[in-house]
């Protein structure tokens, strides 16, 4: 079973290490501090140049993806409107 969790305010009391480490995939979108970025990705990544607080606010959908204990990669998610999603779902159903 794949679990998806999200928070707007990453902090150690909301995402304790014991919970965070259960997730094989972690995606850190823009954060306000390097500490918040490390809470999502894991301790010390900002010191190694992977810091979601450096993402420009004008770049929606950009984040750092850490997959299965590897090295985070910078990526960008696509933005789809509700109409786009409905059209994709209709086509998939057909």
C-alpha cells in the first residue's frame, strides 16, 4: 500500500523522524527555511546543496524528489486544470 501525506508546515512535531523514514518517496516543494527542507528530505541535505528553501517562488511545481534512499533530484510537476484532469479521465475510461 502506498501512502501519500502532505503538510503545509513541515516541523519536527508534525513530521517526526520515525514517521518520515517510513516514506520511500519524499517531495519537498518550496519551504521557507533550510530546516523545513531537511525535515522533509532528511537531516543534512541542505548542507549538501539540496535545499527547498532556495526554490524561487515564481517556479510553481518545482521541488526536490528523494526516491528510495537515493540522492534527491530537482524536478517540476505539471499543472493541470480541473478541465484537463476531467478530459484525461474521460479518455482513459474510453
